[in-house]
């Protein structure tokens, strides 16, 4: 049955990816929901939540607020929060609620900006896609709002090395990085969403995972299946490992080679492992339960978006 999961829990959705990109940028982040999506972001999909502070709010929509589209009430709530919190901009992140009622984000941006004197950044996620799509939309919105043509800024900016992909080994971007990103001496796409952002910028870039570039995980030997973000797989392959890439997320043509596969179902992963003749599987350990009969080596490549493990 399509979409049926017997083992794996749901992966981090797009609003979590968007929130993760914005988390450390000094924004007031407002998730347009009744509270449930914000609870999932803060309780399950944001590993920094218990270690560092960020202004993440739920819009607290009630049934009639959603049905009647009470945008004026939302704008007033945001103004009240901005009066109390020092913030550089407001980010408004979508969920299934505004997607269902057809929220006009351009109009909402104008309405909120008429009440406050800082930029408002709508990120039009809908809660139905995976985290990498939310990261992609967040980067696009940031670039559209803040990136300017600047002279050389820094030798290197890494895009897409987020906690949902890399856990504790992430690299946060600052708002200054975004403002000056067009002047970066070197752009590095560290994940699928990083590739999307670099392609959107239209600048030359490298595709490599800084975490694995000179640090191939111990235990990878022989023919290998890497199931993680596509850039992690590409980096391991570029280091000379004979491997195929499988990913539950996005697989760009610029990365894909024969044998690589974008997967969506548990059964697809099971079939790859059973029929691929692999000596090693490099993937989050939670996937091992899908193939208990696999007799080769298993190298644990943690992916927070899949398992919630740091």
C-alpha cells in the first residue's frame, strides 16, 4: 500500500525545515497553526531547542480564526510580540491550516508590515512535504528579501548544513551571511536544499559535505549503499568509495548516477538492500529494522530528520 509505514516514523516536514534555517538568525518566527505544528517543531524537530534560545511562536489559531481568515488579529498579535522582543525580522511559516484556507501571503506580509517597521518574510510551506523542501523555500525567501550585490565578503559560505541533516555537526548561517551571499568567494552546497539555494543564486558552487569530505565513516568497505542526503552520498563516493546513493529526500540530476535512486516507501529500501549485492549499508541505524536479514556491515550515518537521533 502506497505510503504505508510499518517501521519508520514520519520524517520532519517542510515547516520544520523552514524553521530550522531561520532559528539562529534573530527572527521572530511565527508558525501559522493552532499549536500542534509548533509543538512538533520545538519538541521533536529542533535539536537546538533545549540548548539555545529563539523566538518561535504559534499563531494560536482557533477554528473561527482559520475559517474567517482573521489576518488582522494575527497581525496585531505579531505587533504585540515585536513590541516586547528585539528582533531583526518576522518570519511567517505556513502549515496545512493556511494551505487549506488559501491564505494570501503577499497580502499578509503587507498587512503585518503596515504595523511594524521591520521586514516580514513569508515562507509558504504547507506541512505536506519533507524538511528539505521547507529549507529550500526558506533560503529562497531569505535571498529574495535580503541578498544584495556586494563585493567579496568571505572566502567560503556553506549552505544547507542544517541540524535536520547533520545533527550536532551543523553550521548556522547568519543574516549577514545572507545579505552578502552573492559576494562569497566560494559557495558550498552541503545538502539537497543547499544545492537548490546555490542554483537559485545562479553562482558557481561546490557540492560537498564538509563533515565527510576528509572523514569517511569507519567501516565502509566494498560495494556500499549510502542512504542519507544526496550530498553526503556524493561526498563519500567522490572519496573513492564504490557506492550507490539512495535518499528519501531529493536527488538532483547534477548528483545522480546509474544505480542512485530516490525512494519514498519502506518497500523500496528493502528491495534495494536485498537485490543490490551490497557489502555495506551506510544509513541511520533506525533503517536497519527494515532489513533484519542483511548480513553485511552496517555503518550508522545519523540523520536527525529521519530518526530524531543526535
